[in-house]
């Protein structure tokens, strides 16, 4: 027969195991998030807007860089594109 103290000890043990598992899972999630945030490197952008055939358009057409780039990153991309044209 189970005593109340035996049940409490088992529950405490299970809680400790879950806390350890939670810590490990948080560490793995942080590693995956850190790896997925690689910097964006664009070598060349070529737009062929003149080849688009649009019969009807509603809403917004975004052509260009729409990412969450910092101003410094945008300037680097512009410089790279300018240097490639020369």
C-alpha cells in the first residue's frame, strides 16, 4: 500500500526530472534560433519588371528589399551592387 509520503517523493522526483528536461529543451531551442538567424547576403538582384504582364492588380506590389535590414546592411548591399556594375 502506498503511503502519502511515498507519493509525494515520487511526485517530487518527477518534477525534478521535468525541470531538467525543460532546461535542456530551452537550451536546444536557443541553439536552433541562434543558427537560424544567419545574416542575409545578397550578391546580385535582377528585376525584370518589364516582362510582367498584369491584367488586374489590387493591393500593394512591393518590389525591392522588404526585409528587416538595418540601415548599415542596406548601405552595404547598395555598395556591393554598385561595385558589381562598375
